[in-house]
């Protein structure tokens, strides 16, 4: 599990900014933008829940129906 977290999340986030030629795999958007994109995709109800306020940015969970 730890290897997947490091290789699939931490490494791209921490080092993805170093190689300017690399294709982005992570994107940061305000929570309102994510909710709007889900609505545009056809979801009628989008609920959001604050999970934790991290040092980087608040962590949210979105549930779309």
C-alpha cells in the first residue's frame, strides 16, 4: 500500500513540477469548480463534505448522484 501511495500520488505531486516537458497528471481546482464539472457531466445532485483542513488545502469529499 505504501508503495502505491508513494508512486501513484506523492512522487507525481512532489516531483511532477520539476520536468516541464512531462504531461500533468495532477490538477488543482477549487471545490466549486469540481462540483460544477460534475453537474455539467449530468449529475443532478453533488454533495460535498469537508474531510480535513490540511496545511496545503482543505481536503473534500464529493458525492455525485
